[in-house]
C-alpha cells in the first residue's frame, strides 16, 4: 500500500478527506493527518509517507514551505497541493517545487482520488526504474570485479571504473579479502534468485562498519560461491598497522556472518599490492589463505603470509596435540574428538595430519602412547594389571589386555614376568 499523509489546518476538511474518499481502492492508505506544516514534518520522520496531500495556506509552516523541506529531506516523497485558491502564482510555485499535482478544494472526491492515484502510479514507476537501474549497475560492477580479480580486465576500463568508485588507481594500494563457506552447496542456495539480494544486503550491512571506518571496501560481490571484498589501503607508512586492524575487523565480520547465515565461514586476506594489475595477485593469495581454515580451525582470518609458514603450522599443531595427549592420556574420555577440539581442528583433519607426518592416525598414536606408558608402569611399579589399566585410561581390564597383547605379543602379566627375569 502507498502511504499518504494529509495536511490541512481545517479539521473538517482534513477529516473529510480521510473518511469520505475511498483511498483503498487505489491501493492507498492514509497513514496520518496533520494540522500544519510543522506537525507534518514531525510525522514525516515517524510515518515515512510516500505521498503528502497538503493545503497551501496554513499557520506556522505553509504548504509551499513544507514541500520545500520535503524535497530537501525526503526526496523520494511526492507532494500534491490542495488549495481553495485558483491563483496562478500558487500554481507557478507548485511547478517550481516539482509538485505531483495541484488540485482545487472544490473539486469532487473522484477528481482528488484520481490525482493522488496518478501521483502514486508515477511514484511506483520511478521506484521500479530506479530498482532496475540499480540492478543493471550491480551487474556491471560484478562483471568488472570478476575480471579485475581474474586479472583480465582492460586496464583503461579498470582505471575508469575505479575512478568512478573514488579510487585513485595509479597510487592506490589494493588488498583483497575472500569470504568462503565450508559448505558451498548451502551458500550457493543462499545466493540464488531473490536470496542473492538478501545475502548481499546482509553482507553490506555487516561490512558497513568498514565502509564508514578506516577501511573503505568496494561493493562485495558473490563470485564462484565466494564473497570478495576489495580494500583501498592508506599511505605506505601506515599500511602494516592498517593490515593488522583490517584482519581484526574481518574476524568480527566472519563471526557475525556465521551467526546470521548459520554457515561455517573462513576468511582469507591477500597482501597489499600496488597498481590495478596486481589486484589479481592479492586475490589469488586471499583464495589460498582461505584454504587454511580446515588446517588451523576456528582461529579466524588468515593472511597470505601465513601460507608460507603453513608447514610450520602443521608441526606446531602436531606438537600441541602430542603434548596434550601426554598430559591427559590417563583420562578415559580422551579421544580423537577431544584432542582435535583442543587445537581447534576437525577430527578428520587431525587424523589425516597424524597419518601424513607420523605414519599412523591419531587414534592409533594414542593407543600406542597408552600401551607404552602401561609397559613402563608394569616394569617400574608393583601395581596390579587392572590398576595399570585404569592409570592409562582404560576402565575395562580385559580390553586393555587385548590391546597390550596386540602391541607386545604377550599379556601384561607375561610382560612383567619376562621383564623381571631379564
């Protein structure tokens, strides 16, 4: 429904217009009424009407002054003048103020309704045109950024487009961030049809703190089921600190996106690159950095420099997991899930990492650690077999004995006897 605000200092006329005209048949809803221009302005903020039907001669703030304020503060709202004076000077001023129409009060209700309905139709047509233009512009920008990230944008066209976006291309330093879901199918569904609009709207809102802050971002676009953001960083001497702050901001965005979209998200940040032709390099780095999510887990945002040290990250993870197992091997509940959770990686990846660097998966490693500890206890203490079983994390002595014999080829009691006689 189109929302209409009626403004007239004569209560009888005001109420007559509200009650006696069948606005609903034209898809119009009377959202409110006001007795003068000042009251109308207060209601404008609250009601946000699409149309204002106003008298001209009123106390405090007349209709012409009201229209001028509306044009400046609420440019999307159309004004229809309703006056009891067939005065050419009024009509001339109404024309200057781009009024939708100018109606005399003595016209019958049908004429008034038709005039307001015509203004409503024009308003809707303008909105559709603006929406179509916005979508067309968005398509052009998406195409531009896709080519920019792939490194195949025409340099002259790229400079012109960046200039239109307010970026001084020759001296600019660019940094690309990639927001990537773990489940591409769900993300693709979220970006289909009307949902794509909603998805981008959500991301725009979430990223608004960056746009209004130190890091202006440029039109996030869904491309290959990823959201890519292009940043324009400050002068060279400030870039290192700015990049760190940018990574922190992106971490906040990632967490908010995960909460709002119910998706697991990783964010990769490429290095700062000067010149249009190097944007694609930063994009490639950001893509690679985003792949670190399954390796490191929930830590957040990964910058391109971390890729070079990812091998060290693997060894660090292994060391942390081994240390955790040595400290907690006696706990029955210690398992693959708990260990992987401690270092914030998936169980599958933890097992794969161990298999690759240790030649066995994590569960096998934990069993070996416990059985070796049991063998040590059997050799150095007088603890019963079932007590040793409990001390290394096995509450079931029979199961412990089976595992022990599988590793040492003899039962715990046989192992102790042989060690005592050796």
